[in-house]
C-alpha cells in the first residue's frame, strides 16, 4: 500500500474515534460523570465530563462508523484496504476515545491541572490510546488487521498535528476558550 493509501486507511479507521470528543462538547451538559465527588480535595474529573456528553459522543462516533460502512462499497474501489466497522468496533472506537479522555481528565486533576489546562502529549493522544485499548480488548482481530505498523505510525504522528490544528481553529472561531 502506498503512503496515500496508508494515510487514507489511518484517517478512515480513526474517524469514529476522532468525532466523539467534539460531539460531546456540542451535546454536553447535565450531571457530571463524577457526580461532584472529590479525592484529596480535588474533583475526580470535573464539570466538563458529563453523562449527556459521553452518551452523545459515543452515539455520534457510532453513527459515523455506520455511515462509513454505508459508503464503503463506493469508496473502497478508490482506496485499497479501507476497513468496514463491525458493530463492536463501531462502539469501541468512540467509547474508548471518551474513556481515554476521561482517564486523562482524572490524571489532570491528580497532577493539579485545572479544567482546560494543557497537558502536552496526553491531550493529543489520550483518546487514541483509549479507542485502540478498548478495541483491542473486544475486537483484537479487527484491530490488528486494520492497524498495521504503517497505519498505526501514521495515526500516532498525524493525530497530534490534527488535534492541535483543529483546536487552534476552534479557538479562533471562539468555540474553545483555550487553543489546546
């Protein structure tokens, strides 16, 4: 597979994991996941992680995976190796992405960072680790078939660049209060 094909497979396979955090912000609100609980005087997660946002993010990512499956027969003729999502992976990728983000929020609180504070490296890859981690637990065959070494390398290199770029655009459009 050429570099364009590897880039296409990486982006296609990760789309259901890329969307949930943005969707969670759009549909979020309501009760926080941590219920306001604290540990050693600090919130477990904070008000930014809500049940509505989590469910909305998983739903958006799963819906996107199903849409990608619907267009797969047309698009796969142009790009070799594009995976189809199983029902399991249509859920594990977006759910895992949000679990990764929630774990990062927990780590931020434990290290004294406030909500929205930068956590370089973690902010850019937490959702990738969560998405791939949950998927490897529940659909290891699909994951290893899809995320070959070249595809995984592209995901790990391109995702931080995409993350920083989209956050800067959102900040400039006043959709985010910080540029990271």
